């Protein structure tokens, strides 16, 4: 592999992104579904690659056909396959950079019910998945018990988390797991948009949700949470381009995360994994959740030094967004359809169970946990729980376009107490090695205790009868 091949891979990637944007704008059904351009570009790459066009050419013209390998060179696919695992650290490093991080008390006051409901949904995804793995998937289909973590990784974590854990799946002997998680993430995004749109319409028709029908929804405004901050100091410097400075802070956050990871690996090597019979957990943790913690530490340090607004949050969002777009396109482009086809039974069962649990969490649990405005509040967690944070933001904009209920702020504050643990956080990364080393049953018991604990807390501490 050389620089010319890398250049070709990047050029083709850029063309796919343009093609995805063109499809999003010009094909009405994609616009109505609010499908991100990156997913369309990745799906197009998959269709034009060896598993789509290549397979069709082999069936029609034979193995020696000119297009048997698809339109893309093998070196391009090899480069693309390695990008998701790198870029996910960029995405997570920027989650809290440039954000004013309030005190835990202030966060809890605004987002307590949101946190309780969201944690219940997230741990419940493990409970549902691990129960299915123990009772049905492993005995009947022979799939790894680690399949019990796929719902949370694919739905709550999304494409980025699924792609970022590919090496962990591979190291633990469940290589097809990453492809199944990516496919589940795609199902989650589509199901989240379709079901979310249907729920919003149902809420309006039944009076559970009040929206000014005369106001047209701006899809661009719905898809992105625009944080308006004062002009940051570093954005105005002339000694270096602001983009370069912000990339440097991304690098600092990732470097701190790497040092934390190496420290954890060292501590493990001299403690519980010191002997031949030790249990190695930390070596299977990917970098990206620690990069997120590195980003938090960098932002806290800036705040302590009096530079709380030193970084431009809008520019941070642009860098993270670009990295996520590239990640999604390349991950979908190299998705193994054969792996999904080989486990189509478990895949469909997990997808149906995950969707059913999230609907239960919204329709049954949300009215009983949120003191008020349960519909937009619960819909935010439903969207994140089934199709990542971006779908949660999208549904919030649909259900509360003027932010009259304060759902957007509560949803944003919730991430500070949510994403470091689940939805791509530390436990999401640890779940696979925990299941591998200790078995699915102990992990199921632990997740059940946490789910029931958060549920009981949400019902008792909040609930509709307590008008906070």
C-alpha cells in the first residue's frame, strides 16, 4: 500500500459522499425518511463493491468477469476497512470539547428523569439481548453468547461504536459480530425515523403532543443541535488557522485517552492479570471511550484556567461530523453481507426484540417516569435508544420544534451522565470481554440489577404525581 492508493481511496470516498448528498436531496423518499447522506453513500458503496455489483457480475459473467470485484480497487477497500476504528476516537474525543460542563448538581436538576429513563432503556437492551442469547440464540443457532450485547452496541451505540469495536469482536473470536452490529445500527436508524415519525403523528392526533401545525419543520434544523456560543478566543487568532488549533485539541484529548488506556493495561498486568491464569479485560478496551474521557479532562482544564470558551463548539461539531460521515461511509462500504446472511435468524430476532423493548420503554415507562412533558422527553430517549443520539435530536425537533418544554437542554445534559458509561461508553466497550471471560449469565444478572435499580429510582424519585 502506498500514498497513491491512499489518495485514490480518499477521492473515491469524497465522490461517494457527494453521491449520497445528491440522493438525499433528489430522491423524495430519502428526504422524507431523514436518512443521513453518509448512510446513503455507504449503502451505494456497498452496492457497487464486491458484495453487490461484484457478486452480480460473478453470477452473470463468471468468476473472471471484469467487475467481479466491484468498482473499487482492493487496496481502496483495505484502506476503508481500517478507517472506522481510527475515526471513532475523533468522534468521541469531541463529544464534550467546547461545551460548558456544569456541576453534577445542576446537571441532575435538569436531567434527572431523562437519565433514569435512558439508563433503564440502555441496561434493558442488555437484559433483552442476553436473555435471548442464553435461551434461544446460542442453543438454537450456535451463535456466540456475545450476541447478547449486539442490541445495545448497534442501537444505542450506532454505526460508530459498532465499527469501533470491530477489533474487539475479532480478538474475542466473534468476527461476524461487528457486521451484525453495523446491520442492526442501520435497521435502528431506519426504524427510529419511521416509528418516531409515526409516534409524533399519533401524539398530535390523540392530543398527547401539541405542535403548531402552521409551522413547517426545517429538517436541517432538526438534524443538528446548533449551540450558539460567544465567539471563542482561539477562533480569532491570526497566528494559526483555527481549524489547526482545534485539531490539536482533538489530538491532545486522544493522546490523554491513550495514556489512560496504557495505564489501565499496566495496572491490570500487575494485579488481577499478573499470572498465567489472569483475566485480561483492559487490553480489549478500544481507545474511543477513553478518548471521550480525555476530551472531558481537556475541557475541564480549560475551564479551570479561565478559558472555558476557548474552543468553538460549532467547529468542533464540524470536525466530529466529518469524521463520523467518513466513518459511516467506510463502515457500510466494507460491511459483510455474507455474515449477516449466515446469521439472518438471530439478526431478525435481535432487531425485533430491540425495537419492541424501545417501544415499551417509550409507551409504558416514559409516562410513569417523567413528571411532565413525557412525550417529547421520552421520544428523545427512544430515538437515541434505537438509532443513536442524532435520531434522538431529530425526534426532539419534530416533537418540540420551538423547545417549549426544555427537552433539548435536558437531553444534552443527560449525555454527561450517560455516554461515559453506555451508548458507546466504558461498559459498552467492556461488555464483550466481560461476557467472553465470565459468561453471559453473570453479566445478565448484573445488568438486570442495574436496569431494575434505575427503573425503581425513576418511578419513586420522579413520576407523574411529583410535579417538579
